C-alpha cells in the first residue's frame, strides 16, 4: 500500500494543466515557426519533468518485510528491525537505528502543513503503525537506490512525446 500526499499531487496536476495551456497557446500563434515551437517544447519538457519529480514521484510504501520511502532522487528500503520511530511533527521522518533519518519528500515540511498540523503525514503515520503488526524478519541492512530507469522513462518516453505531440496536434487542427 503506497501513501502519497494528495495535495502535492493536485498541485502537480494544476501545474501540468498550466504548462499544457501555455504550450497550446504558443502553438496556436501562426507567427511562431517550428524551430521556435521545438525550443519551447524542449523548455516545457524540462519544466514538466521537474514538476513530476517534485510532486508525483515520492511515496511511502508499507510491506511486510520493510518500509519503503521513495523520494525523487533516492529510494530507501528500511527493514522493520531498523525502524525506531515514524514521526510527523515536521513532515514525515523515519528514525532509523544506526543510520541517518530518512525524510519523505511526499510529506515534507511546509508553511501550510505547519498551520494545519500536517494531517496527511499524521494519517500516514497512523497507517504505518496499523500495519506494524505485519512485520516479518528480514535482512537487517538499508538499501538505497536511484530510480534512473523511471526518470529516463518519464523524461524521454513521456514528456518528450507530450511536447512534440501538443504543437503537432494544435497545428493540425
């Protein structure tokens, strides 16, 4: 079961809609040639990918053997035997025995979160604690990995196609 901050997802979707609208409006202008459209498309590929990284790649997943914290640049598998505490006072933080704390980017500290008391992070902590009885013995070492395949797939297979498809469809209509 993966837990994400839906407020962050909604913000990402709104940014995508804004960038898509801007791309459509730029494509509709007949004064802009294909060279300019490709430059703007390349710019929007980068912006949309950064938006995706910041809003949609992060989550926390509870498994019987470990707690998985996926951040934009780094995924961390924390065996239950190493989890000391899961804290939601300033975003979601996993205190790990004999290692650095692991912060979850999906439930990061923010001004709005501070004002409303981080309800999403507290719900995530409650769910993690409710699944704590599903713990099983597992290997006792942390695993950290960078999800390069996912980043390349989104950048090349997703946003590049989107950036080329929008101007082509708008100009064809």
